[in-house]
C-alpha cells in the first residue's frame, strides 16, 4: 500500500515504549534495583495528600506546589538523575526557556530549604541534573512496587497508603497533567499485577488456606471488584470451615459490583456461592471439591467469540429524587451516548440498555454484558445554590473497574438550553482522547484486532520520532491486511503519509501526495459519513494539494457530522492560516483546547500556535510559544520553521542559528526555495514574509 518499511532504528529512544516518549520521567524504571534503606531519614507519602516527614518528626514538605511537584518527580525517578531542562519544561511549559530555568532554580531552592540540614544527604545536583537519594527515604509508592516486598503485606500498604498518586498536583501545567495521567495508569497496573502474581503463586488446592485468604484480602483491599480474588478468598474460607464468612464475602463482592458497576457477580462466582450454601449444612463437606457448576460456567464463558471493536457504555446518571432532576440526568446521559456514537472507532451502548433493573429481575447475562464493555461512563448530578453540579468519570473495565478520567462541571438552573455546549461537548471531547491514549499504550492487549492495531499505531505516529513513526506505518499495513474495509484505517493511513511528507521523510513528495489522496478518498468511499475520514481528506487538500476551498468544504462537513472531534478543529485551523486568516485559525485552536484541555497528543497540535502567530505577524509571541512547543516536541520540523522566521523578523539572528542547525539536522534538504515552492501559503505577501525570515536567519537559499 506504500507504507514503506525502513531500517530499524537501533537507538534507545526508538526502541523505548511510547510511554517514555510521552512523559519525561518513567515510574520505577528499574524496580528490581530498588533497595529500601533500613534506616531512612525521611518518610515521603505520594499516595493521597503529599507528605514528607523527617526521622525526627519534622515536616519536610515544601509549601509551593511546583516545589512539591519536583519532589514527586524525583521520587518516582527511582534515584536516577533527572535533567533540569526536562523538569523546567514540564512545570513551566508556557514561558520562555530562560524564565523556566530561573523559576525551576527558585522552586528547587525551596525544596532544599524544606529538607534543612538533611538536604546535603538527600539531594544531589549539578549544572544539568538533580536527583534524590531514595536509599535514605521511605517512599510509599516505591515500597508497594519493590520486588523485595514479595512476601510482605503489599495489600496492607495499599490500604494504609490509600489515595491517588500525587493527587494534589493536578492543574499545575498541561504537561504535568499528562505526565500524571500516564504515571497513575502505570502505577495502578503494576501494583495490581504484583498482587495478582502473589495470588497466582498460592492459588492451588494444596497451598495453605490461611495464606491464600491473606493474599486475596490484600488484593481485594486494592480492588474491591476483583472477582478472581473474591472467589479464591471464598474457597479458602470454605477450606478452613468458615463457610458463613465465605457467604459474607460473596455478599460483599456482590454489593461492590452493584455499587461500582451496576452488575451482578459472574455465573462462576454465583455457582461458587450456591455450592458453598448447599454444602454449608453438611458437616465435613469440602466445598472446593464440589464445584463443577462453577468450572462449567467459566468454560462456557471462554467460548464467547472475541470482539474486534471497543465498546463504551453510558450509565444513566444519578440525580436527586425529583422529576425535573431525574429527567435532566437521563437526558444528559443519553446526549453523551449520542455524541460518543459519532466517533467511528468504538461502539456505544446507550443508557436505556444499561438502566438499573430490580434485583429480582437480574439475569445470568449481567456478567457477560459487563465483559462486553471496555469502558463505562457514569455520573451524578447534585443541585446547590441555583447550580447543577455534575461529576462525571470514565471507568476502564478491560480487566477491572479502574477510574481513568474524571471531571466536574457546573450549569446554572436557568442554563438548561446550554447543556450541549457547556456539558455534552466538553465531556465527550475529553473522553475520546483519553480512550485513544490508553488503547495505544504498549502491551495493552494480548491479541490486537485491526482497530486496536490502528490505535497503537496512532500513538507511535504522534511521537514524531522516525523509528516509532515507521513502525506505526507497519502497524497500519497489518491492520489493513486484517480488515481492508475499515474506513478509519484508510483515513489514518492518509494522515501518516501527510506527516511523512511534512517531516521531509518522503523522498518522493508527489508519490506521497498521491497515496495520501488515494487513501483518504478510499476512506470516504467506504464510509461517507465518517467525520474523521472527511477531515483527513480536507487536510490532504489543504496541506498537499493547496486546494483551500475544497478543504474548507470538507472540514465543514466533517464538523457537522461530529462537532466534538477536537483534532479536526486543530487541523482546520491550519487551513485558515494558509488562507491568511490567522484570527479564525486562533479561534479554532481555542475550540480545540476547550474540547480537550488534557489531550494526550496536545504536544503535536500545540505546534500549530507558533505557525499561526507567525502568520499573524506577532513574532515575539511566536518565539515565546515556539520555544515552548519545541521543548515539548523537538522532532516536529514545522515548529522550527515558524520560530526561525519570527527570529529573522525580530533581527535576533544569533539566536536563530541554533534553530537553523537543528532544523537542517532533522531535514537536511530544506532550503528557502523548496519552502517557497512546496509550503501551502495562498497569499504572496505571506509567502514573501516567511521566505525573508528564513533567508536572513541563515537557511540555505537552495
């Protein structure tokens, strides 16, 4: 199909997981190397409210939130050195480099002062890096992950150190928020995996029942809806003759599933409870030996054919017991389901299907229905001071009920006519990129369908690093081999070709243009109402064909089909920029930000701001913003071009030289004449302004 394979990039960055490219620090990079000191001099809690206490009981926590964020980052770095520039760029992502570095020095100084005389032992710093000596610290998150604690009460630690990882640090900066999302996801998965591995090692009839029960309880404390642990605990209690306790554990599990997921226990769990109940009156009966029904139910469940598409359910929102509020809650959940259904890469289960049923009517297919949902959206509405307060969250049900996103919204009681604008669009706009990001994580699935291969490829594509980018092309090829009739795959294949041309990685630009156009048209033929496909085709028309009027037409159709596609708003902004209307471009970028303030791929779309500001002639702001986006995404070539042009017009030639050198390293064949010929700019005056800025900054004429 033309998505050509390339040599394997043997560099560590190309072979690293995408998580490493998205966040500057990786949680527990070398867990086996962690050595918890037997004589810590400071105790640090990262779970729940951030706390730091010296061995004398003195508070060692800095007051400033950014100083606390530095402490949290150093703790999670596991003792490795962290670059000052990385921390500065992550915490001060909207200011120039020199200001970010100065602010970092001040915040780091605050951390040093908070540790007092212990700082010399705990902190190490040089001109480029800083680090924390974790051998002299007890850190709750690292203690839960340390390999040496295999036989220790890790579950007790989970109960004692409850709360979200670094929960008070949200909102400091967009970059930090993205890092926190990734770290929390990885931390939760690793703790659960460790607890499950302990449980697996002792899960056999010959093992000690007390040990099985103890480990199962630890996992249940961490995840109350973990049915596997609950069944093991029930069997262990039955082995010990505590069948009444086993039945109480079933009731607890059933209540937890009902409260959190609004489902009944699985047939296997129900069969186990029934077997224990039947034999509880018979003295000396051994319950685990008499459970064929449970095993039969589990085997029947394995016969269900695997699905190839994600399924997202929307539960009816909870509301105060009044007809008006209940009507609003159900209508809002219905609107969210309808808006999510406009996204073409997952299926949506409407609230009407998932409405709460009376207990007497609960059927044995409840668990099957839950297994068919990968994610569920639920929420609650409260009324106070003439305002509706709406709490919404997204749960990942792929394995267990794990909250992966939540937010709170407000709406005046007299603003019900603005429900779609103020609530539905913002909720849906944030949910879509979160699912897209999570599904693209490495090792997310054991077996990948065509749809899941595409999601994995999208994340690799947005690293803007050549090795992962070319691997993304190979993943898209595999996806098309599996399902050549999937319009979404063809649409993203077109976008892959566009990026390849834009990055200067395609030696044959005309051939790349033809492939991108062919793939986009193929996507629209397969699914004429696919908003993503229409938007991708519009971008091809603008960026490669310079057919701006056709691009405007198809962007308009795309956003009519799905007005909540945040990245289509961002791509359409560039078309208006090329047309010489930077104000409209900025308005569309603002809409993108409003829909998805925490888009995991914001680093790519943020690169559009310096380009738009340069078109607008606001060169000073273009440099400030451009330096920020280059720090966050140093491999995207068009960011450099905008900054170089702006610096040329500001006559800051010496400063521009470093950016010119980096641009030519990324795109060695780039010249002024090539830019003038290929870059999609409609107005001659805009093209001349760009060419002048490049020329005076030292870009080769060609």
